[in-house]
């Protein structure tokens, strides 16, 4: 990566970290200053863990997990290490999201409120379930060493697409959550009279959106992609496959096979396999 | 495109059209059956044009405009024709969005309600303004023939990124709109008691989300990309530029220069210019 590209990347990364961090701070200030604080007693104080843990885990940490392969100073680290960090961050995000759901369910039970009636609840629960499935799939197919290369190649475009879609949908869900909370609690003075809490939480919503936009920019710049492992060229003797997978979304973990994977094979075997992959990838995208 | 790929594309396209069309129908049923119908008299009947026009224009038509280059039967049409269709659909979407905003503003004035206090209003107005700017920029830079190739090359990755981001944000905004409307109007019976209107509008929200996911899948499959114009190879003598732009987001209008553009230049001049483009594109992404 040229010096100029590196500086550009750093500016974007620092902006994303700053905006993400600010989102978490704003959420904390919202619940501590405007919503009575935090607790684990079934009351609204327990509910308040819901936005805090979701913005911290399901927005901020999930966003960082998505771009972790793109940090240039990690390009000398092994792919396995980076995969572990990617999986680890996503696991932390999933755990925080689940604890955050427990907080809501306990609060609803405690106050005899109905569960899951709103669009926010429907989308949110679906996203968390799909996120956990994506995490398990990623763990078994891409992190553990046993999945055949053909399966990895077939699932990678889907993994990348699902990851970005889930992140985007997490943001959709968060903003519907902010919206429903504000309409629910801001009665006197009403949300429509621009009370400080309403304006403050609106700004929080914008911050979350900007964070998402920054992550989306970083992860779709082809020049900030982790370079191919030296041996992975073995798997790209025919230009077609490379280009097809390459363009798949230009995210960092697009199609590079592990060095360790590729060392298992002779070049001739790899070339043969590549034709099969080629078909498998094409089938997978229909 | 192989026969198999073509069938896969058709299945996705028909699904997207179906889900998009259903979203429009659901919105119509919502306002006609549950919200008293449509009118242009300042009352809630005028407000009701807001969701109808937004889902029709700013979600459905905008989504179709994004994938229009990917329809295989249009690949024999000129790039200029396809650009005109892309721009035309986006212009229709923008006009419907603006009329839709007029409906809200007139309704708010009529009932002495305050404007733009909610997160939905803040994000929504911003997105419509940015969308109109994106449309104007696209018109002057990519549709009119006068912009230099270096400018087109520098702006294309930004155009593609902004287009997808605006579409995603349009969906975010729509779902916050559905959420705030339901919390606003469903008082007796309350939203939390699962009234038919609440469940119906939740399903509408899910349909809009699925429509967005289908468009996002279609537009990020590299194998469904409009093939390069025959002459555009002139502009890719050094592999670096091609790969960088290629991966940029794998959307159909990624980086192909017009046949007409390329015909203006000799191969030698094109090669020289390409180095400049190379730098310009890199600068633009920082």
C-alpha cells in the first residue's frame, strides 16, 4: 500500500473508531442522564442495558470485526490469527446482543408487558438469530481446518454478503429501536416539542448511521484489501475464477485461501480443483 | 452468461420485482383500508400519499434503477441508452419523493404540527437532498458527454458507493417511518396488543427489508455484471487499474467507459491517460 493510500486509510479508520466510540458514549449518556441509569432488577434500569449492549456489541464491535482484515499492520500476521480475531470479535458481539435480549425479556416479564409486537422486535430477533447462525457457520467452515476448499469457495461470497447485510440490518433495527423508545417515553414534553432528550437521541441515531457508512466505505475499497497469500496464486491459474470471486464484494476476506490450505496441494491438483471450485462458486451464487 | 447463471438471475429478479410490488400493494392497502384513504386536502388523507409515494418511488423504483444495467437482454443496447434509463428511473424516484415530502409538509402546516422533529424526519430529508445531488452529479458527469474521463474515473467509485448507501438509508428511513406511524396512531387498541394494522404494517416492513436484500445481492454478483464494451480494453493496459476499479463494488456500471468515449482516443493516448486515471482514482478514495 502506497504511503498516500495508507494515510487515507488511517483517516477513515480513526473517523470510524471515533464515531463508533461516540455512539457508545451517547447511548450511555442517554440511559444514565435521561433514562434513570442502569441496573439488573427487572425494571426500566435493566431494560437500559439493551441499547447500551446493542450499540456497543451489535453495532460498534460488529463493525470493527468486519474491517479487521483491512488493517495494513496485520497483513504480516497469519490468516489464521486474523480469522480468530474476526471470529472472536463477532462472538463478543453475539454474546453482548444475547445478554441485551435477556435484559429486554426480563424487563417485559417483570412489568407484564407483551413481547415482540413491534417491527423493531421482529427484525431484531431475526437478525440476532441469523447472526449466531452466521457465526457458527463461519467457525465450522472457515476457522476449523476440516472444511474442503470447494465448500469454502462456495460459501465465501454468501458469508461476505450475509455479514454486510446483517450489519446493515443491525443498524436499521437500532434506529427503529431509538424511534420507538422516543415515541414511547417522550409524552410530556412531547417528542414533537424538541425536548433535549429527543434531539440528543436523534444525534445518536445519526452517529450510528455515519458509523455504518464509514465501515461500508472501508470494507468496499479494493485497494485496502489484505494482499493474497504468496501461495494462493496456485489457485488462480485461470483468470475467470479470480475475477469472479475478486469482484464478489471486494471485502478483505473475499477468496484468499490459507497458506496452510494451499501447502497441502501440489500445483497440478490445485489447478484441477480450481475448475471444480469455479463451478461450485457459480452454483452458489444463484 | 451461461444458461444456469441466467436462470439464477431471473429467479432473483422476479423475486425482487414480486417483493417490491407487494411492498407497494401493502402500503396502498395500509392507507386505503386502515388509514382512511388518499386525498389532497391537507388532512391525514394527504399525509397518506407520503408512504405510498416513498415506497413506490424511493424504495421500489430506486431499487430497480440500481440493477437496470444487469438485465442481460439489455447488454446489446448502447451504454448511453442504459444510462438514460438509469437516470430516468432515478429522476422519477426523486420526483415522487419530493411530492411525497410536499404531502407531509402541507399536512403538518394544515394541522399546525411541528416539522422535522424526529430521527425519521432528520435522516429522511437529508437522504432526499443527497439523492437529488447524486442525480444531478450523475447527469452532468456520466450522462452528458463533456466530463473528462479522468473525472468520470475518479467519481465512479463514489457514485456507486453513494448510490448503494442512499438506497440502504432510504430503507432505514422507511422502517423508522413505519415504526413512528404505528406508535403514533395505534393507541386503542395499542400496538402492543397485536392489532391487525400493527401486524400488517410489520409485514410491510419485512417486505421492504427483503426487497433491499435482494437488490443488494443482485447488484453485488460479479457474474451478472454488464460485460465491458469491446473498445474499453484500450483503457486497461495495466492490470492494476482494472483490478482496483473492478473490485470497487462489482456493480454493473463500475468503470466501463463508453464506446463513444473510447473511440475518441488513440490507443497510445489512452494508455498515457490510464496512468493519470490510476492516480486520480486512488486519490478519490481517500
